[in-house]
C-alpha cells in the first residue's frame, strides 16, 4: 500500500530521523521500521485468522506506533486501546471484535478471562529476530487498517472499520491542502484510542516528520507540560479546542514558549472565535485551521483557515469545505435542503468507512450508497451559507464533551448497573450549542449514606471501574421518580428546567 | 461576603455540590468532585469574577486539593 511505502521511503532516505518522541524516549525511522518488521514476522508465525484485529494496549509509548505498524505489516488491523479505558470496556471490545491477540505495551498486567493471547511487546519482538516482512502481507486497499471503538447507544462500544484506502484519502488531503508537508514536528495530544491522534500520526510519518507526544503525566502536571513544550520544537499543533483553552489559561503560552509553531489544527468539537483571537494575538505568525468530521469518515472531511477576515465576518465559525474527493449533502428525510436551510450532514466519498465491525444492523442504519458512492449519515445538523458549511448541533442523543464523543444512553446503561440506582436519566447541560457538563438525575434505591454527596461519590467510584473519566457525570441530582411526558417518555426537558432554575 | 466565602460559592458552582461549602477540608479529587477540566473551568471563573490570574502551571493537585487550600492559594495570588 501507498502509505506504508511512503513511510518506507523515509526510512531509506533518512533512517536516523526521529519518528516519535515520548516522555524523553525517542525512536528513529530505521528502528521503527525494523522493530515493527520483527514483531510483524512473529505475528505472521502465529497464524491468526485472516484480518482478525490486534489490540494494542498502552498509552503514548514509542512502542505503540511500532505495534500499529507491525499489525498492518502482518496483514491485520489494529485496535488502539489507551490505558484510561477501564478493563470492563476492554473486555467488551475483545468480545465484539473477536480479537485473538493483545500486544501489551503498558507495563501493567492485563487480567482478562478470555481466549485471547497477551504478549508483552519486548517478548514478542524477540520471538523471531531479523525477519524481513515482504510487502505482500501488508494491509491494502479495502482491508481494515485500524478499528476505533466509540461510545454506542446500547451501552456497548462500536468498532469503526477504517481501511487502507480510507486512511490514504485522508492523509493525501492533509498533506496537499495544509502547509504541513515538510518534515515538521507535530504535537500529539489525543490518546490513540481517539481518532484525533490519526490527524498527526500519519501526516507526520508520511511526510518524514516527528510526532511529539503530550502524555497524561504532562496533562496532570501543567508545569511539566510547559517544560516539555519548551523543548519540543513543535511546528504543527493538533488538539481539541478544550485542550488549547487549558494551555491558554497560562500567560506564558505564547510564541516565546513555542517559537516554531506555524500551524494550529483543530478538530473534535466547536472552535470558539475567542480561542482564535487569543491565538492570533499570541502566535501572530501561525495559521489556524478548523476541521470537521466523524470517526466514520476517517477523522475529518472539511476544513477552513480561520483568518482575521473570517473572524470579523462570523460570530460562529464555519467548518469549511469538503476535501476534493468528497461531497457533503444536507438531507431532510430523503430530500436535499435549499441553501441556508438546516439538514442532516451526509458525507459521500472514499474516506467513508465500510461500517461497524460485526454490527450489520447498526451499519445499515448509518451507511448507504448515494449516487453510487459510499455515504454516511452523521446525525449532525448543518447548513450551507456563502458556500461553506456550518455545524448546528446533533439530531440525537450523542454529544461531544472536551472533544470526546459520547452516547447519552451509553452512560445511562452503565449508571443503572451500579449499586444504588433504580432509574436514571442523563442530561447534557449546554450553553451556546456547546456541552458544559453532564448531569444525571437518579432515583436511588436504599443506601447507607447520610448525605447525598456521599452517595454521589460512591456511584462515581463504581462508574470509574466501567467508564472512562470523561463519561462520568459531574452533577447528580436525586428524585423520588422521573417525570414523564404525556406519551410515557421520560421528560428530559422538565428535568433540565428543574436544574437550571 | 468575605473573599473566602465567595471562593467557596464559586467552587460549589463548579463542583455542583454544596458540601464543599460545609466540609472545607474535603479532598476534592478523591471524592470525584473536581477533575482537570473542572480546575480549568474554575480558574476561568476566578479570573472573570476576582480578576485574579492563576497560571495553570502554578496549580498542583497536592496543594490545591481541598476548598480551604484552594481559598488560601487564591488569597496568596490576590
């Protein structure tokens, strides 16, 4: 396949160049290539089922990228799993993906009662040394390259299958339409289980650049984060708007800290003009781009440069135009809407996924053919004005919080599993289309706690075992029963109003 | 209202929980009342309301762990 070949070219022409830096550790293109070849040879010897996915478990260690490449070189897609994902959820992912192999990069033990083989990364590397893997075994064309699991409304995460062709279409667009194709240093903020990370990993590797990881230890200790940024020599910044907002909280987050930054790329949630104004002021020579896209269409499909002129013209920033191999259609039911009218955003083009792994019904609901091309119903509302696309919130119960995609019903399912809950409704509290925090209204069972906050702490603790931290509601309210609408549904609106007064 | 009381009110608004005003020695992180995003939101509000700028790099979970400690830290920044 083209992308791996491109990376191999950099290995041959520039073997000592650094591919990835993480917490003081780093790996060259040559080592990345050789180590992934070794692991890949071992994987091939294991004779896993054709194209069965491989879980890669860890955080942002250099070996993570090694294992990603090892998987695809052996003909298997990988499923990136960050250590912040609770083991209960990992088990569900193993079951749903039918994975046969886990590569454990973290130094943590994985205890899973499943028929899956777990290998420490150093162990597997030594199994068959110095084997050259021929490119015939590489993942190619319509075969899956990676599978990323996102929150599903039934309480089970669903796996989005991204093929080699899907990813190629994305990477080609990034390197062609953005000024990043010059062996630059890219910041990676998102955990690898979140596909925002794909926005820097593959454009960096395909252009012979370097990925600089922002680890969870840095995020927990901002002082350490800033010290790391100072030595990063970063040139391309990729993050969620929430993350840069945190950095902007510090007056020292300026061009002086990051003198070489030339491009800011944002994706994952609404980008506010106020963030852009601050960036224009503090990094006057950098360019800012806002992008949009769901995991199902490979990271992002539209983009626009946020210039001073754009900031002057709009109170709410547009999400831009689709990449040139892709079409955006706005539908109301089956009919396309007029310019300026609101409709559901449909993405049509070669980066649209083939669907959710092993979930035929869910796939058929969201994926279809539009004029002979693969299409995906995003569930996002949008409208087109002056030839550019604007985002207008969700059509359903899915939300974005700090860039993470969350199904409200997923949280409700999990809360019901905890000890002291009879019934619950989860409600996102929003301000100007943006979710501020998540609230849960709960009808409790009998419990031993004297005060409500102790009950909340107990429920949050249990949720911590089954849900990632960003999915745990901040606020809990308790009631004797959940109010109903006349047609027997839980009255979410009434609960929300009760909280906001 | 004195400064400390105002800080506690603000904290209660962010944590969505009045207990932080009553039990001012409660560990906010251990009890799931505050996380990294909560802290950032709190600092934004502190800047708006009191005009005190606290660089995020000065915030350490070990010394900003209870309502009392947070109020004392902010007092120093005033």
